[in-house]
């Protein structure tokens, strides 16, 4: 989970990492000890993820992405300035969110579109294209159980389906809303934190409904790119008052239905 000043991340090997604006620390929650592993320069640390090889990807916001190998302690820098016609390149240096999909590919949501990187081939063109949603501000990513990639943007919710050349609007996509965070519940429903409340996609009914007031909600706007789901299926979103957490199975009632 990341804020403008701090990012806390647990990787696939259950190691904890703390990223600041200028350093990466390995953290032991049992002892409270943090060891500095790496230093760097960036405006802020926006996101972290790790690949299936155990390497960390750190968004050094405005300066691209830094890959760090905890075993060898080697780093590799990705930048939109590194043009490679064969393997492609990161589409934009302002990386806001990252996620590693079920096939090991690393996705980057940026201030101007989405990139996808395959660590095995070291290519930014593993699916044939160089960039999705060019010139679109993208805030969040979420892979569905069907293997599609959901993309939350300043202009609604989009989805990339394998074999396509670009992403398309998801259903009516809430085009008038900023979709800042996305979580898929165990039942297949989608939960989106937006600029106008929390919106739920009911998979069995194929419709969006809103959760703006009631059920303990006091805020309409949520912080972009901040969300998580725990092992019990609870969803966590963030707003200016702190964290909003709920079990999707226990949520009832709606206020607006999109046609």
C-alpha cells in the first residue's frame, strides 16, 4: 500500500519492503528492524510489485521504474527514453500503479497509457502492442479470474482482453467518473473506488450500482491507486479520513443503478 511519502509492500516470498522517496528498506515486522538495501532519486515512490523471479519493481515517479534483485542486489532501470524498436519500451515515466499478472507479465499504469513487460523475454511487446490507452491518465490495474486486465482511468473503467490491439470501455464504464482503485471479489463482482463513491459491478446481473452513503460510508471521494483485499476477502479502500474496509458479502443496499 502506497501514499505520496511511503510504500509498504509484501512480496510473493512474504518479505516486507518499505520504500521512501530516496531509499528501499527490508523490514522485519517481528523485530521492527529495517535495513536499507538501495538508494535512488525520485519525486515520490508511487508503487511496487514483484515478478515471479522474486525481483522488485519500484516506480521512481517521473523517472521510470527501477528493478531490484534482492539476491544479486543488481538493479535495472526502465525509462520511456530507452527506445528499442524490437523489444519496445516503457510508454511513460510517470508510473502510477503496477501489477504482475498470472502469467508473470508486469503491467504499468501511467499518466499516459499502459505498458506490459515480460521479464522472461525482456520485452515491452509480449502481446504484440507497444501501448494501451495512449494519452489517457491511468490510475489502477486489476487482473480478473478470466485473465482480462481491468484499467481504472480518469475517463472510466476499461478492460483489455487477450488478442485485442487496445483496451475497450467496460460495459458503460462509468465514463464520467475517475476510477482510482479496483478489486474483484471472490464471487466475481467488481468493486471500484471512484470520484463519486464506491461502485459495484454485479456480475450476475451485468449492472453497476453505487454505494455512496449508508453502511458506514461518510466520504464520496477515494484516494487513487490505494486498495487491497485480504485472505478473508475483505476489501480496503482509502480516503482522507483513513481506511474503509468491508466484506462484500455483507454489503446491502444501493442508491443508483447505471442503465
